[in-house]
């Protein structure tokens, strides 16, 4: 059972009893209680007084106790809610819509007579988060969450792209935002393009979630979709967008069979509606950037590494004082840290100091496979540039890099500039501004490319 399902269920119970949805703090308290955190730990995590967190929790327990007819307290809160949810799922014949119980209660609640508009919203709400990830732990990213909230809830930006290297935490960040804002949208749909499908089939899926029969041709389906985006407050998340781009070409070039996604994204920004689309991608395309964001309805949030020692809690690692050094070595990438943590646990008995003492950036088999997939997506020009860049330990200026490539590979200035820009759009090359502009490969990717270069030679 996911925390999203639990939050939805508790939110519906609270709403039927109080006519109010859970606020952000209440959602955080529920999530942390389900992780087994104490009031003191929750207070420290979110900068609140411990007594205040206790008071807010007890108010929640009181409301839920009245609603469910059970004595709910801190010690039995988590298992009681899970037991009630499971019992309601069984009683509805295996229907996994956990809102069924509270929706049933809504029909006799006096708020239905007071606020018919709210009732209509409840009736027409469709949430499909089947393909969204389950969040077990979440640390930091307060600024990123605040940025997302401002873009979507305050500015109502129609198209937002969340960008960064794979494993950096893009999907987890968006899921966290969704968990905290379930009540802000009538329609929430999460779709993964890990195995991409045509736009025609994707829109069929979106319409069917909203209980609409798709029209026969694509233009009519798009009209149906935009009618929903205009009449209801929708949030649609499309994850793994990079898979609709062409491998072996510069970043952001659509595969022919997915070319019609491009006009759809443009239409989202040019058509008047009240909804929001979030694109999650490792690769940037022209529709994801805007030179004048204050004038154009597009926002991009680029996610970098997470340097927070708590992300290694409960991993079995020792030498906690050295955890931050390990995190920095692997650029705060959660996927890299997950696989290297397993290696340290098995080969070094969890001794982080012993691992770091070797002064070697280990590339595990999982990291190697991951980068092999990324390297194979690069164009030949990009491959030449990264092979050359991997020879330099320190950042290098654009002119020095260009001159080296022209002399050794006879690469034209046009090809060089296009390739360098594309690598930045893939978040493999960083631009550093010091006395002059310098460029550098991501350190973990650089180590992979060096190993690759050795095998090629």
C-alpha cells in the first residue's frame, strides 16, 4: 500500500468529517508517522516545535476516531488505518479504489447540501497514479518543491519540465509534489514512456481514465482532451520523455513515429486552459526551454545532486562522519549511491572509511550498464567530444577543447558547437563560470568513459 493511497484515504475521511482537506503539515505528519518517526524527529525535520507536532497529531487522531468509531492514537495509528483500508477493499469485492468507502459516506453528509460545487468536483475526480513510484524515503528538495508549487498552484504554468541525469531524483520529486497536492486537482494522471507508445494511444489512455470514449481520429481526440483540460483542473505527468527522442542523434530530436508529440506540447502552451502538464526527462528538447520564461508559459527545473547525509540512513553503512564524502564522490546521485552502498556492504562490511581510503571511483556493473545505454544514445560527434573531454581531470575552456578536437579529429566548428550544446542538454557536460567559461564531464561519467576508452584502444 503506497503513501499516496493512505493520504487519499485519510484526506477523504477528514473531509467528510470537517469539510476541510488535509493541509501540507498534516500530510507530512501522516507520512512520517507511517515511517515510524517520533514527534521530536518530525519536529526537527520540518522545523516545528515538538509540542505543536504532538497537538496537531492528536487533533487528527481525534477526528479519525470519531469518524471510524475507534480509539486511534500514535501507537496504533499506522496499522489501524492500513487495517481499515484493507477491510474496505475486501468489502467492496476487491475494488482497489480506496476512496469508495469515504465516497459512500459523502452521500449522506450535510456538506453535500451546502456545497454542491464541491460535490460535483468529487464526483468528477479521476486519479490514476498506478504507474507512479512508491516513495519510501524523501530528504531535502524543499526549494525544488517550493518552485514546483509556485509554478503550478500560483502561476498556473501549463508546461513544466523536470530535467536532469537519470537517478538524480526527478521522478521522486514530482511524486512528492503530487502526494502533497492530491486535493488541488480534479484529474491527476501519471504515464510512463519507458516503453513509449504513439500519441494516438496515449490520448486514448488519458480519455479513458476520464471515462470518455475516444473519437476515431487524432484531431478529434485532441479536442476531447483539451476540453477536459479547459473544464477541469488537471495534472498530467509524462515520465521518461527522452525515450521518444532518436538514439544516435543530437539531443531532443523526435523519432518519426513520435513526431506528433511536438505539436501537442506546443499546443499546451498556446491554448487557453486551466491545467498543467509535467514532462520528466533526461534529455532536453526545444519545447522544454524558453529564453524569456517571464513572457512564455514554459518553466524548466533542472535537478542536480542531493548532498544530504541522511539519504544513507538505514543502509547498514558504518563511519557516518564519512558519508558526505561518499555522497560527494558519487555526485549526490541516488541511483549511483544505491548500487555503491550494496558494494560497500558486501565487500567492505559497510566500512565507508576503508572504501574511501582506496581513493578510487568504483564503477559498479549497474552504473556501467546505465552509462553504456546513455553512451549508445549519443551521436558520433558527441561520442568524440566526451572521449576527448575524459582525458582532462580539470575543466577546460571551450576554445582549448575545440582546438584539440579540430587538430586530432578534423571536427568542424559547427559540429563541435552543436555537439557541446547537446551534451549539456543531456546533463553529461557542465558549464562552469570562473575567470572564463569552462566545461567538464560529470565525474562518474568521465570515469566510465575513461574505462571505455581503454577498452577501445
